[in-house]
C-alpha cells in the first residue's frame, strides 16, 4: 500500500528544504550565522532549562487527563511513552506522528484503544485551545500586533478554534446523527462510536479539563518566554507581549503536517510577523532556528530512552 504524499518524510523534507532555501536566499547568511555563534550562552542555557520544565508540565498534563478518565498508568510509563513518542514524532507528520505513537503505545498497555486515543486527543486539543487564547489575548493587549496581523483575523481564527474544540465533547451526538445507519454494526463504525463516546465522557470531568487548560497555558507561556529570551540573546528588541501574538501563530503552523521538525513554514511565519517591528531577517531566522534546535534538544531524553529500550 502506497504512503500518502502528506505522510512521506521525503515530500515534507523537500517542502521544508524549499521553504528554508527561499528564506535564506534573501538574507546575509554570514550575518545570520554570526548572530547564532554570538548568542548569549547564559540565556541559551536558561532556555534549555525552561524546555525541560515545559516537557515536565506536558507530561503532568497528560497524566492528569489519564487520571481523570480512570486510567491508572504508572507515572514512569506515562513519562516514557511521552518522551519516546515525542522523539519518534520528530520525523513524522508534525504532532500527528508523535500523538499516534503515544496513543498506540498506551493502548497496548491499557487494552482500551478508545480511551487511549481520547486521552491523547484531549491533551492535544487543549494545547491548541491555549494557543488560540494566548494569540487572542496578545492581539487584544498589544495593539502593535495589528501592523502584522489584523486583530479581527486573530480573534476570528481563535473563535473558530475554540468552537471547533468545544464541539469535540459532543462528538457522540454528532457522530450518531452523521454516521450512516449501515455503518453502526461495522468494525470501523463501532470504533468511531467508541472513540466519540470516550471523548464525550470528558464533558462530565470539568475539574480535570480546568486543570488541563491551566497546565496548557503554562506550557505555552513557557514557550513564549523561551522565544523572548532567545530574542534577547540575539539582541532583538521586541517586548514579551508581542511574542504572545507571534509565538502562538508560529506554533499553530508547527502543527501542520507540511514540514519536518518545524523547519520551513513556521520559521517563515514568525519572520514575517517580526518584520513590522523592524527585526531584520538576519536576526529573525537565527531566532527561529534556535527555537527549533532547543525544541529538538527537549526530545533527546526520548532518544536516549528509545535507544535503551529492548523493543
């Protein structure tokens, strides 16, 4: 069976390489490289520390989702699955690959595929919702963002994301109305209904969802601070508030399965959003590159655990 184009590492690698080549073609490469080499090492180390913190919070967030659904998976196993899946997902379609690896591995350990997929879906959903909330908040509080991205566009996109995310928790009712009756007894239909029911059960777990949302906001704020510190390390004079608009949009682009490890499209978007503030591409490209590299550094523990695993 042939692999769909969007899942091909080679196709996405080619897209990433093409976009990166285009971005590099318009800048002074030597100046960009000099900026990376001369980055403030103390700030870089601080960012790497924050990367470790945000990984820990993400593990805790998923653990909270699992506990809320009654799945008693050991903390050590949750951390192992999350870290290894994040590493494996580096070469797979954006976060789709790592999430699929998480759900598959968890389902093998719990024998409940629907709940496993639902836990990963809810965890990812709140990550996206928190990005939308931060982007809308940043656009509201920092008017300078309007120069790059109209506030109406940000608010409309955020509203659509929140509305679409909320509808997931009524998936059981929606699916039963939309799914043809002839599918209800088929294997695929039963699996879909089981997943929809598992997602919908989170409607009654409000305390869990509130905690997951708070942890999601903390994760995204940590990433905003990481970008801000890297910017300071490169000598970029942009307020922390403006990064509240720039980073959520860039991270949302990172979720699209069109690049490898975030190279290409997310970098171009962040560079475009920094231009209205007078940030030269020779500094914004190194910034986006360091954001990607520090993020990949957060996957190294998963690589080590994967190398040590027997299977």
